[in-house]
């Protein structure tokens, strides 16, 4: 049975927030998988996306829009988009 290629994300805040919601994607020249992740009333959320391992190119990406909780300083942006992207990796065998 073939293995998998996974990409994982963990978003953390310094204090619990109302909601953390985002998407994580794993993209390859054979297809893609996009999964949503969510956490309510906590300071962290995590997500995972996986594909069956086949020789080829893989790249992961995650995006999470954020809203500052009440009481933040006026200089803190009320909303922000947080994102991360992996380097493109070439697997020659699984």
C-alpha cells in the first residue's frame, strides 16, 4: 500500500480568540487536496492535507484570515491575512 505526502499547519495566538478558521492545501502535478480547519474559543488551530505519494512535485500552502480580539491596542490592525507556503519539493520515489 502506498504512503502519503502530508502538509500540516498550526496557527497560534497569544490568547484564546472567538474563532480561528483557515484552509490548507497540498498541490502536486498529480492533483491537489484542500481541507478546512477551525477552532472555536481557543488560542490555536491545526490542519492537515494529504495525497497518496507518487513521484513528482509537491507544494503546501495555508491561509487564515484573522480578526483581533476586543481590547487590542488601536495600532493593531483589526483584521489580517496570515499565510505560509512551503518550498516546492520533488520526490523521485515513494
